[in-house]
C-alpha cells in the first residue's frame, strides 16, 4: 500500500490525554492551525 499523501494535526486543548479535534488535508493544500498558532500552514513544501 502506498504511503498517505495527507497531513494530520490533532488540535484543541487536551482532555484526558485526548485531543478534541483532528484535521486531515491533502499535501500541497493549506492546513489551518487553531489557537494558539492561528495561521495557515503551506504544506506544498512537504511534497
């Protein structure tokens, strides 16, 4: 099976060692990071 071409981020405050939000975006597409960072991460450089 070929490797995943996605970017994953677990975000939000930790609650019992689990994050409340999980985001997956295709590589090459911007990934919006939540507080405290609050910016769009350009994932095109990861290709």
